[in-house]
C-alpha cells in the first residue's frame, strides 16, 4: 500500500506517518519504481497500535518503548499515567471553577476580568494577611462571585480571615445559603463548623431551618454554634442543646445568656427552668456542672426557678448552696424593689 492508502485506512495523515517514520516508529517495507513508499498490512496494524497507545496519553517515546522493548512493562507507566491524569483533571477543574466565578461576576470588560482574577488569587494566597485584606476589600473593589466567598470561608482555618470572609459574604447581597448548606453536609467536622458559623450570620428563614437541622449534627461544636444562633432568634428548639452546653462546660456563659434571652418569653421560662432543674437532679457532669446549672438559673424568671433556688440553698454542695442563696436574695430584692410589688 502506498502512503495515501495507508493514511486513508488508518486515519493518520500522510504528514504524521512521515513523522512516525522519522522517529523510527514505522518503516516502509520498500519503495515503488517511482520512489513512493510502500507499506505492508503489518505496518498498518502497528500504526493502529501506536494510535491506541497515544490515546492513553503515552508520549511517542514511550509508545516506541512499549512496542519494541520486551523488558518494558506497563505497570509502572500506567501508574504514572494515572497520576498525571489526576493532576491534569485537578488543574482543569480548578480552571473551570475560576472561569465560572469570573462569568458569575458578569464582567463588563477586560479590566473587570483582571480585577476579579486578582481578587481570586489574593483569596487563595498562602498569606493570612493577604487573604484578610482581599476579603475586606472584596465588597468595595467589585462583585465577587458568592461561590468564591463560600468556598474560601469553608476552607479558611485562620479565625480572623474567616470572620472577614463571613462579613464579605453578608455584605455581598447574594444569598449563599444553599452553598453553605452543602458545607453542612460535609463529612469533615471542621468544614461543618465553618458552614454553621457562616449560616448563623444570615438572617432569613432558610438559614434558621438549616440551623435547626444542625442541632442533630454528631459534632458538639456544630450543635453549639447552631444553638447559640437559634437562641438569639428566639427558637425554642435550641433549649436542650443550650442546657447540654452548660452541663459540659462548652461556651456555658454564652449558652446561659442565650437561655436568659429565650426566657423573656413567659411561655418558655418555665420550660427552661424545668430543663435546668432536671439536669441538676440527675447529677450529670458532677459538682462543677451542678454549679454552672445553678448559676444559669439566675436570669430565668418564674416560680419554678424560685422554688429550685430555695431547694438548692440547702444543697449538700456548699458552693451550690451559697450560689443559690445569693441568687435567691437578689431575686427577692428585685421583686421587693418593683413598685407594683410593694405592700
């Protein structure tokens, strides 16, 4: 077969066949009287083998070794191809993400594109200071895709930078709730913690619903962030988790403040007091937990709290008894000071 027919059968151009010949990958079996190259059927099969190996990502050098070197085994080369392919996919995926973010920013011109690229690069900087400056300047310098801010805040380990990113996300005017919800579904507890902190700063019903879902998270820190946020929103669902936080000594002061806020609703006050009293009764957490629970009763109104403090003033634990006595006196003094309660 002449080179034109080989090219037609194999789908490889005559120019590429000549290149293969120059590299020693294929050889014509001879030439016609007119000097044209002739190829055998075996050469055509070799060309198909070359193209098959090239489709796997092998270089022409490696293709030659694979076909001609009996000692050249595929295992090591295939492993290397897998690694390089993964690296290439990761790089292409990152490029696709960046392009989508730029597209989401709706650039009006190349200046906008360059500005967005610079901001995205700064958000990915190894310097915490650079990332923080980028987050703080994001709102002023131009629209930053909400996807970029959410991705940055979910991966940020520096608390100062994370705070700046949450602020930028809130100031962006875009709703990142759905994207943050994906973070709540992460198998990594740290990512879920960052997600719930960001959701806590979004004042809408969808965010509140996500915070309620987070109360069942297996990670205590996630549950705690959700409960504190829900407490500030007047959600009674947070009460059991807030009580648990006091027992366990995790942000117990903040948890007690949240319970106090919730107790401003008369319908919740007795429920909160009952929850604290029940945990006092079961002795969970030991003496230190009972002291924290007693202190948490300080700002919970209602007769249930008053009776509990009276009982606790006679508690076997002297610290509990003294705390309850002090709180009971303050409570009685406040009651006596109210004009409507004087006789």
